[in-house]
């Protein structure tokens, strides 16, 4: 409950003014156990530049639902399977996985199961293998 008060995100004020679109941002239900998810913030040691990002997670089963911001959502992204085909969100695969650095699309709102690797026009999987930068700089890269 106290986390909202020290929110220094410069976009916070803008989204407060834009109350109508905020309402659709209510926590999604967990896709695994159907519980209502709760909002948290990514810890400072996040290895892929996500520190401080808001996200929704199911406390009972630990499933990540989606981020609670607009980062990585672009009109040119593949549409997800939600009604109305919403633009999905680009994510970066973290360290220690087979596809570390691979970019992938995921439902931006955590409501449908859409998930797909990001590929270029030739069908080759796209990677980001550059340095992990501060969250604001990573956001400028588009994911
Ligand atoms: Zn769950
Ligand atoms: Zn969706």
C-alpha cells in the first residue's frame, strides 16, 4: 500500500489524468489458477533492465501475468489473441536460459496465452545481445 506514495515515475502523472484508459488496467486474473493477480514492482537487481517496473503476479501460485506499464507495446507488434486483437508486448529473455537475449512477444495485458518469438522479415529470430542498460535506456530500445 505504501509503494504508490514514493512513485517517482514521470509518466505516473500522465496516466492519472488519463483515468478512463487506466480503468481497463485492473489486475488480470491468473491464467493458471484464475485468482486475481496483485501489483508488485521489479526489484533493483533485475538482470535485464526491468528494475522498478510495475507488474502483476499471482501470489498463490507465483505466476507472472504481465507488466503494468506501456514499455514494449508498439502498434507494429504482433496482435495477441484478446478480443479486438490488441498489440502484444516485446520481452527480452533473461540470462541462464537457452535463448538468452531472444526477443519475444507476449500478451501485453496478461489475459490471453499469446506468446511468440520475435522474428525479422526473413523469419530469423531476433536477439538483443548488447549491454543491459538502465531501465529508461532499455525502454528506448523498444522492450
Ligand atoms: Zn495463480
Ligand atoms: Zn491478449
